[in-house]
C-alpha cells in the first residue's frame, strides 16, 4: 500500500503552483492554446505509457518525449526567459536584502513625473507617443532598432522627440536604468484578436512588447489624445494622469 505523506503534499502543491504560474504567463503572451496542447499531449503519453501500458503507442510517444524538451525551449523561449528573469528579479528579493543591509528605496518622482507630465501635455495637444519603460528584462535588442540617445529623463526632450515633424515621432522611445536610451525604435506587433479595431499600430506594438517582456508601455493616441498602458500582457485603455502616475509608481518601485 502506497503511503501518502507531507512530502507528497508539498510535491503536488509545487507542481500545481508551477502549472498555474505558467498558465497565467501563457495567457498573457497569447500562447495559451499551445500550452494546453502540450499538457494534453503529456496526459495522453502518461495514460498510454504508465496507466494502460499500450506498448506501441507508448513507444512512439516516448520518442517524441525524448526531444520534447528541445521543442518546448524553441516554442516557449521568450516565456522561459521571462520566467527565469522574474524568478531572479532583484525586486522580488529586495525585501530580504533590506533585512540584512537596511536598504532604502530611491525616490521615483524624479524619474516618473517627467514621463507623466509629458504624456499629459501630449494628450492635450493630441500628439501620438509610445514610451517603453524597462524593468528587469533587457531591451537592448529593441534599442538597436532605433537611434541611441542615452540622456536624462526630461519632459521637454520627450515632447520634442514625439513632435509631429520629428523624424523619430513614429517609433517608440525606450527608457531603461533611469535614462532615455533610444527613440524611433521598432517593436513586435501583437496579433491578439481581442484588441479593438479602433486602436492603431502603437497600441498593438505596445501590447506585443508587453507580451514578450516585462516592460511597461505608455501610449498616447494621436486621434483622441487618450492615454493607455500595456503591461504584463494586457492593455488598459483611457487611463487618467493620476492613474498613470499610480500605475508607474507601483510597477517600477
């Protein structure tokens, strides 16, 4: 008779938490159907090989499972990278470091408020903008698609870059390490069918990057002046400037 102890309970809880986390991650990235398909394949393999002892089917599925890890890495390389980055995130372990090193958070107002004020001004003037704010994952590959700037975060500089006659107006601005790194950058476009047709390419590009990385994207609509935020694989439209400030403060602290 099999014994069921506390180690088995812990084992089940860990597996359940991992599956739930990957489920949320795949849902945010738009890869949920592939994830469900992989789980279904694993369930069929377990039933055929372990439970019903179907030799022929089990042997064939065993061959697929032998190369399954490589296939999974190819299919989910962005999601796996994001999972590992979030697992080792400095922000995730910052609370523990404070206990031993008595670390204090640096004030965020000097970095966030210029972005908020610039978005407020561009919203009133109906100037289109797409601002990407990096968190833990590197955005260097996307920075290289635009023009490197490497300047301090400044409201006037942001407005000038997105001025309608500026050559960098149509691309994305990337902010990382509390500096404006690049402008005129090209971002991956999301093919999510749930995006309203009234939203343009800026919103799709912002959501595409939010699905691939942990970056926060702020969009100002050129047609309506509405401010939107793309984060963690979701798009929040028509936010107020106070909501923008609160969201950026909570995500970037």
